[in-house]
């Protein structure tokens, strides 16, 4: 199966996050992009590997919490290939964001 894709909004959110991080730490910004690229490959192969959070979003929306960076990929696991809808900082108010 192919890699997961980013929506335009998700791509813009990733670019904005990388820009902010790059101001202080360019290697970390590159690392964030590389980690997201790895996650896109994994989600493409294993679309159900993220966490279902029905209290936040109805299935087939799932959440991939990145380990080295405080970001969450919010994605549609039933789209083929899976579609990342948002790339958001984990400290954001997810319930408010997803209303």
C-alpha cells in the first residue's frame, strides 16, 4: 500500500510547525519533517495503527501521537491511501479544535 497523504491544511500546519521550530533548532525542524514522513509510510501500511478516540472524533478518524515530537497526526484510516487531516501540537485543546 502507498503512503498516507496530507491534506492541504495538514501540510500547511506541518510547514508552520517546522518554521517555528527552525528558528531555534533547524535540525529539530528537519527531524519533525522526517518523523512525519516515517509516520506517513507506517500509516499507509498499517492504517489502523493509530488510536481511535471516539470521544474526540467519530470513526474512521484516528490519532497518531508521535514519540519524539509533541505533535499528533489526525487521520482518516478508511481513505485509500489514509488521509492526514490535521497536524497539531499535542498541547492544543483537541476537543475544542475538533468541534
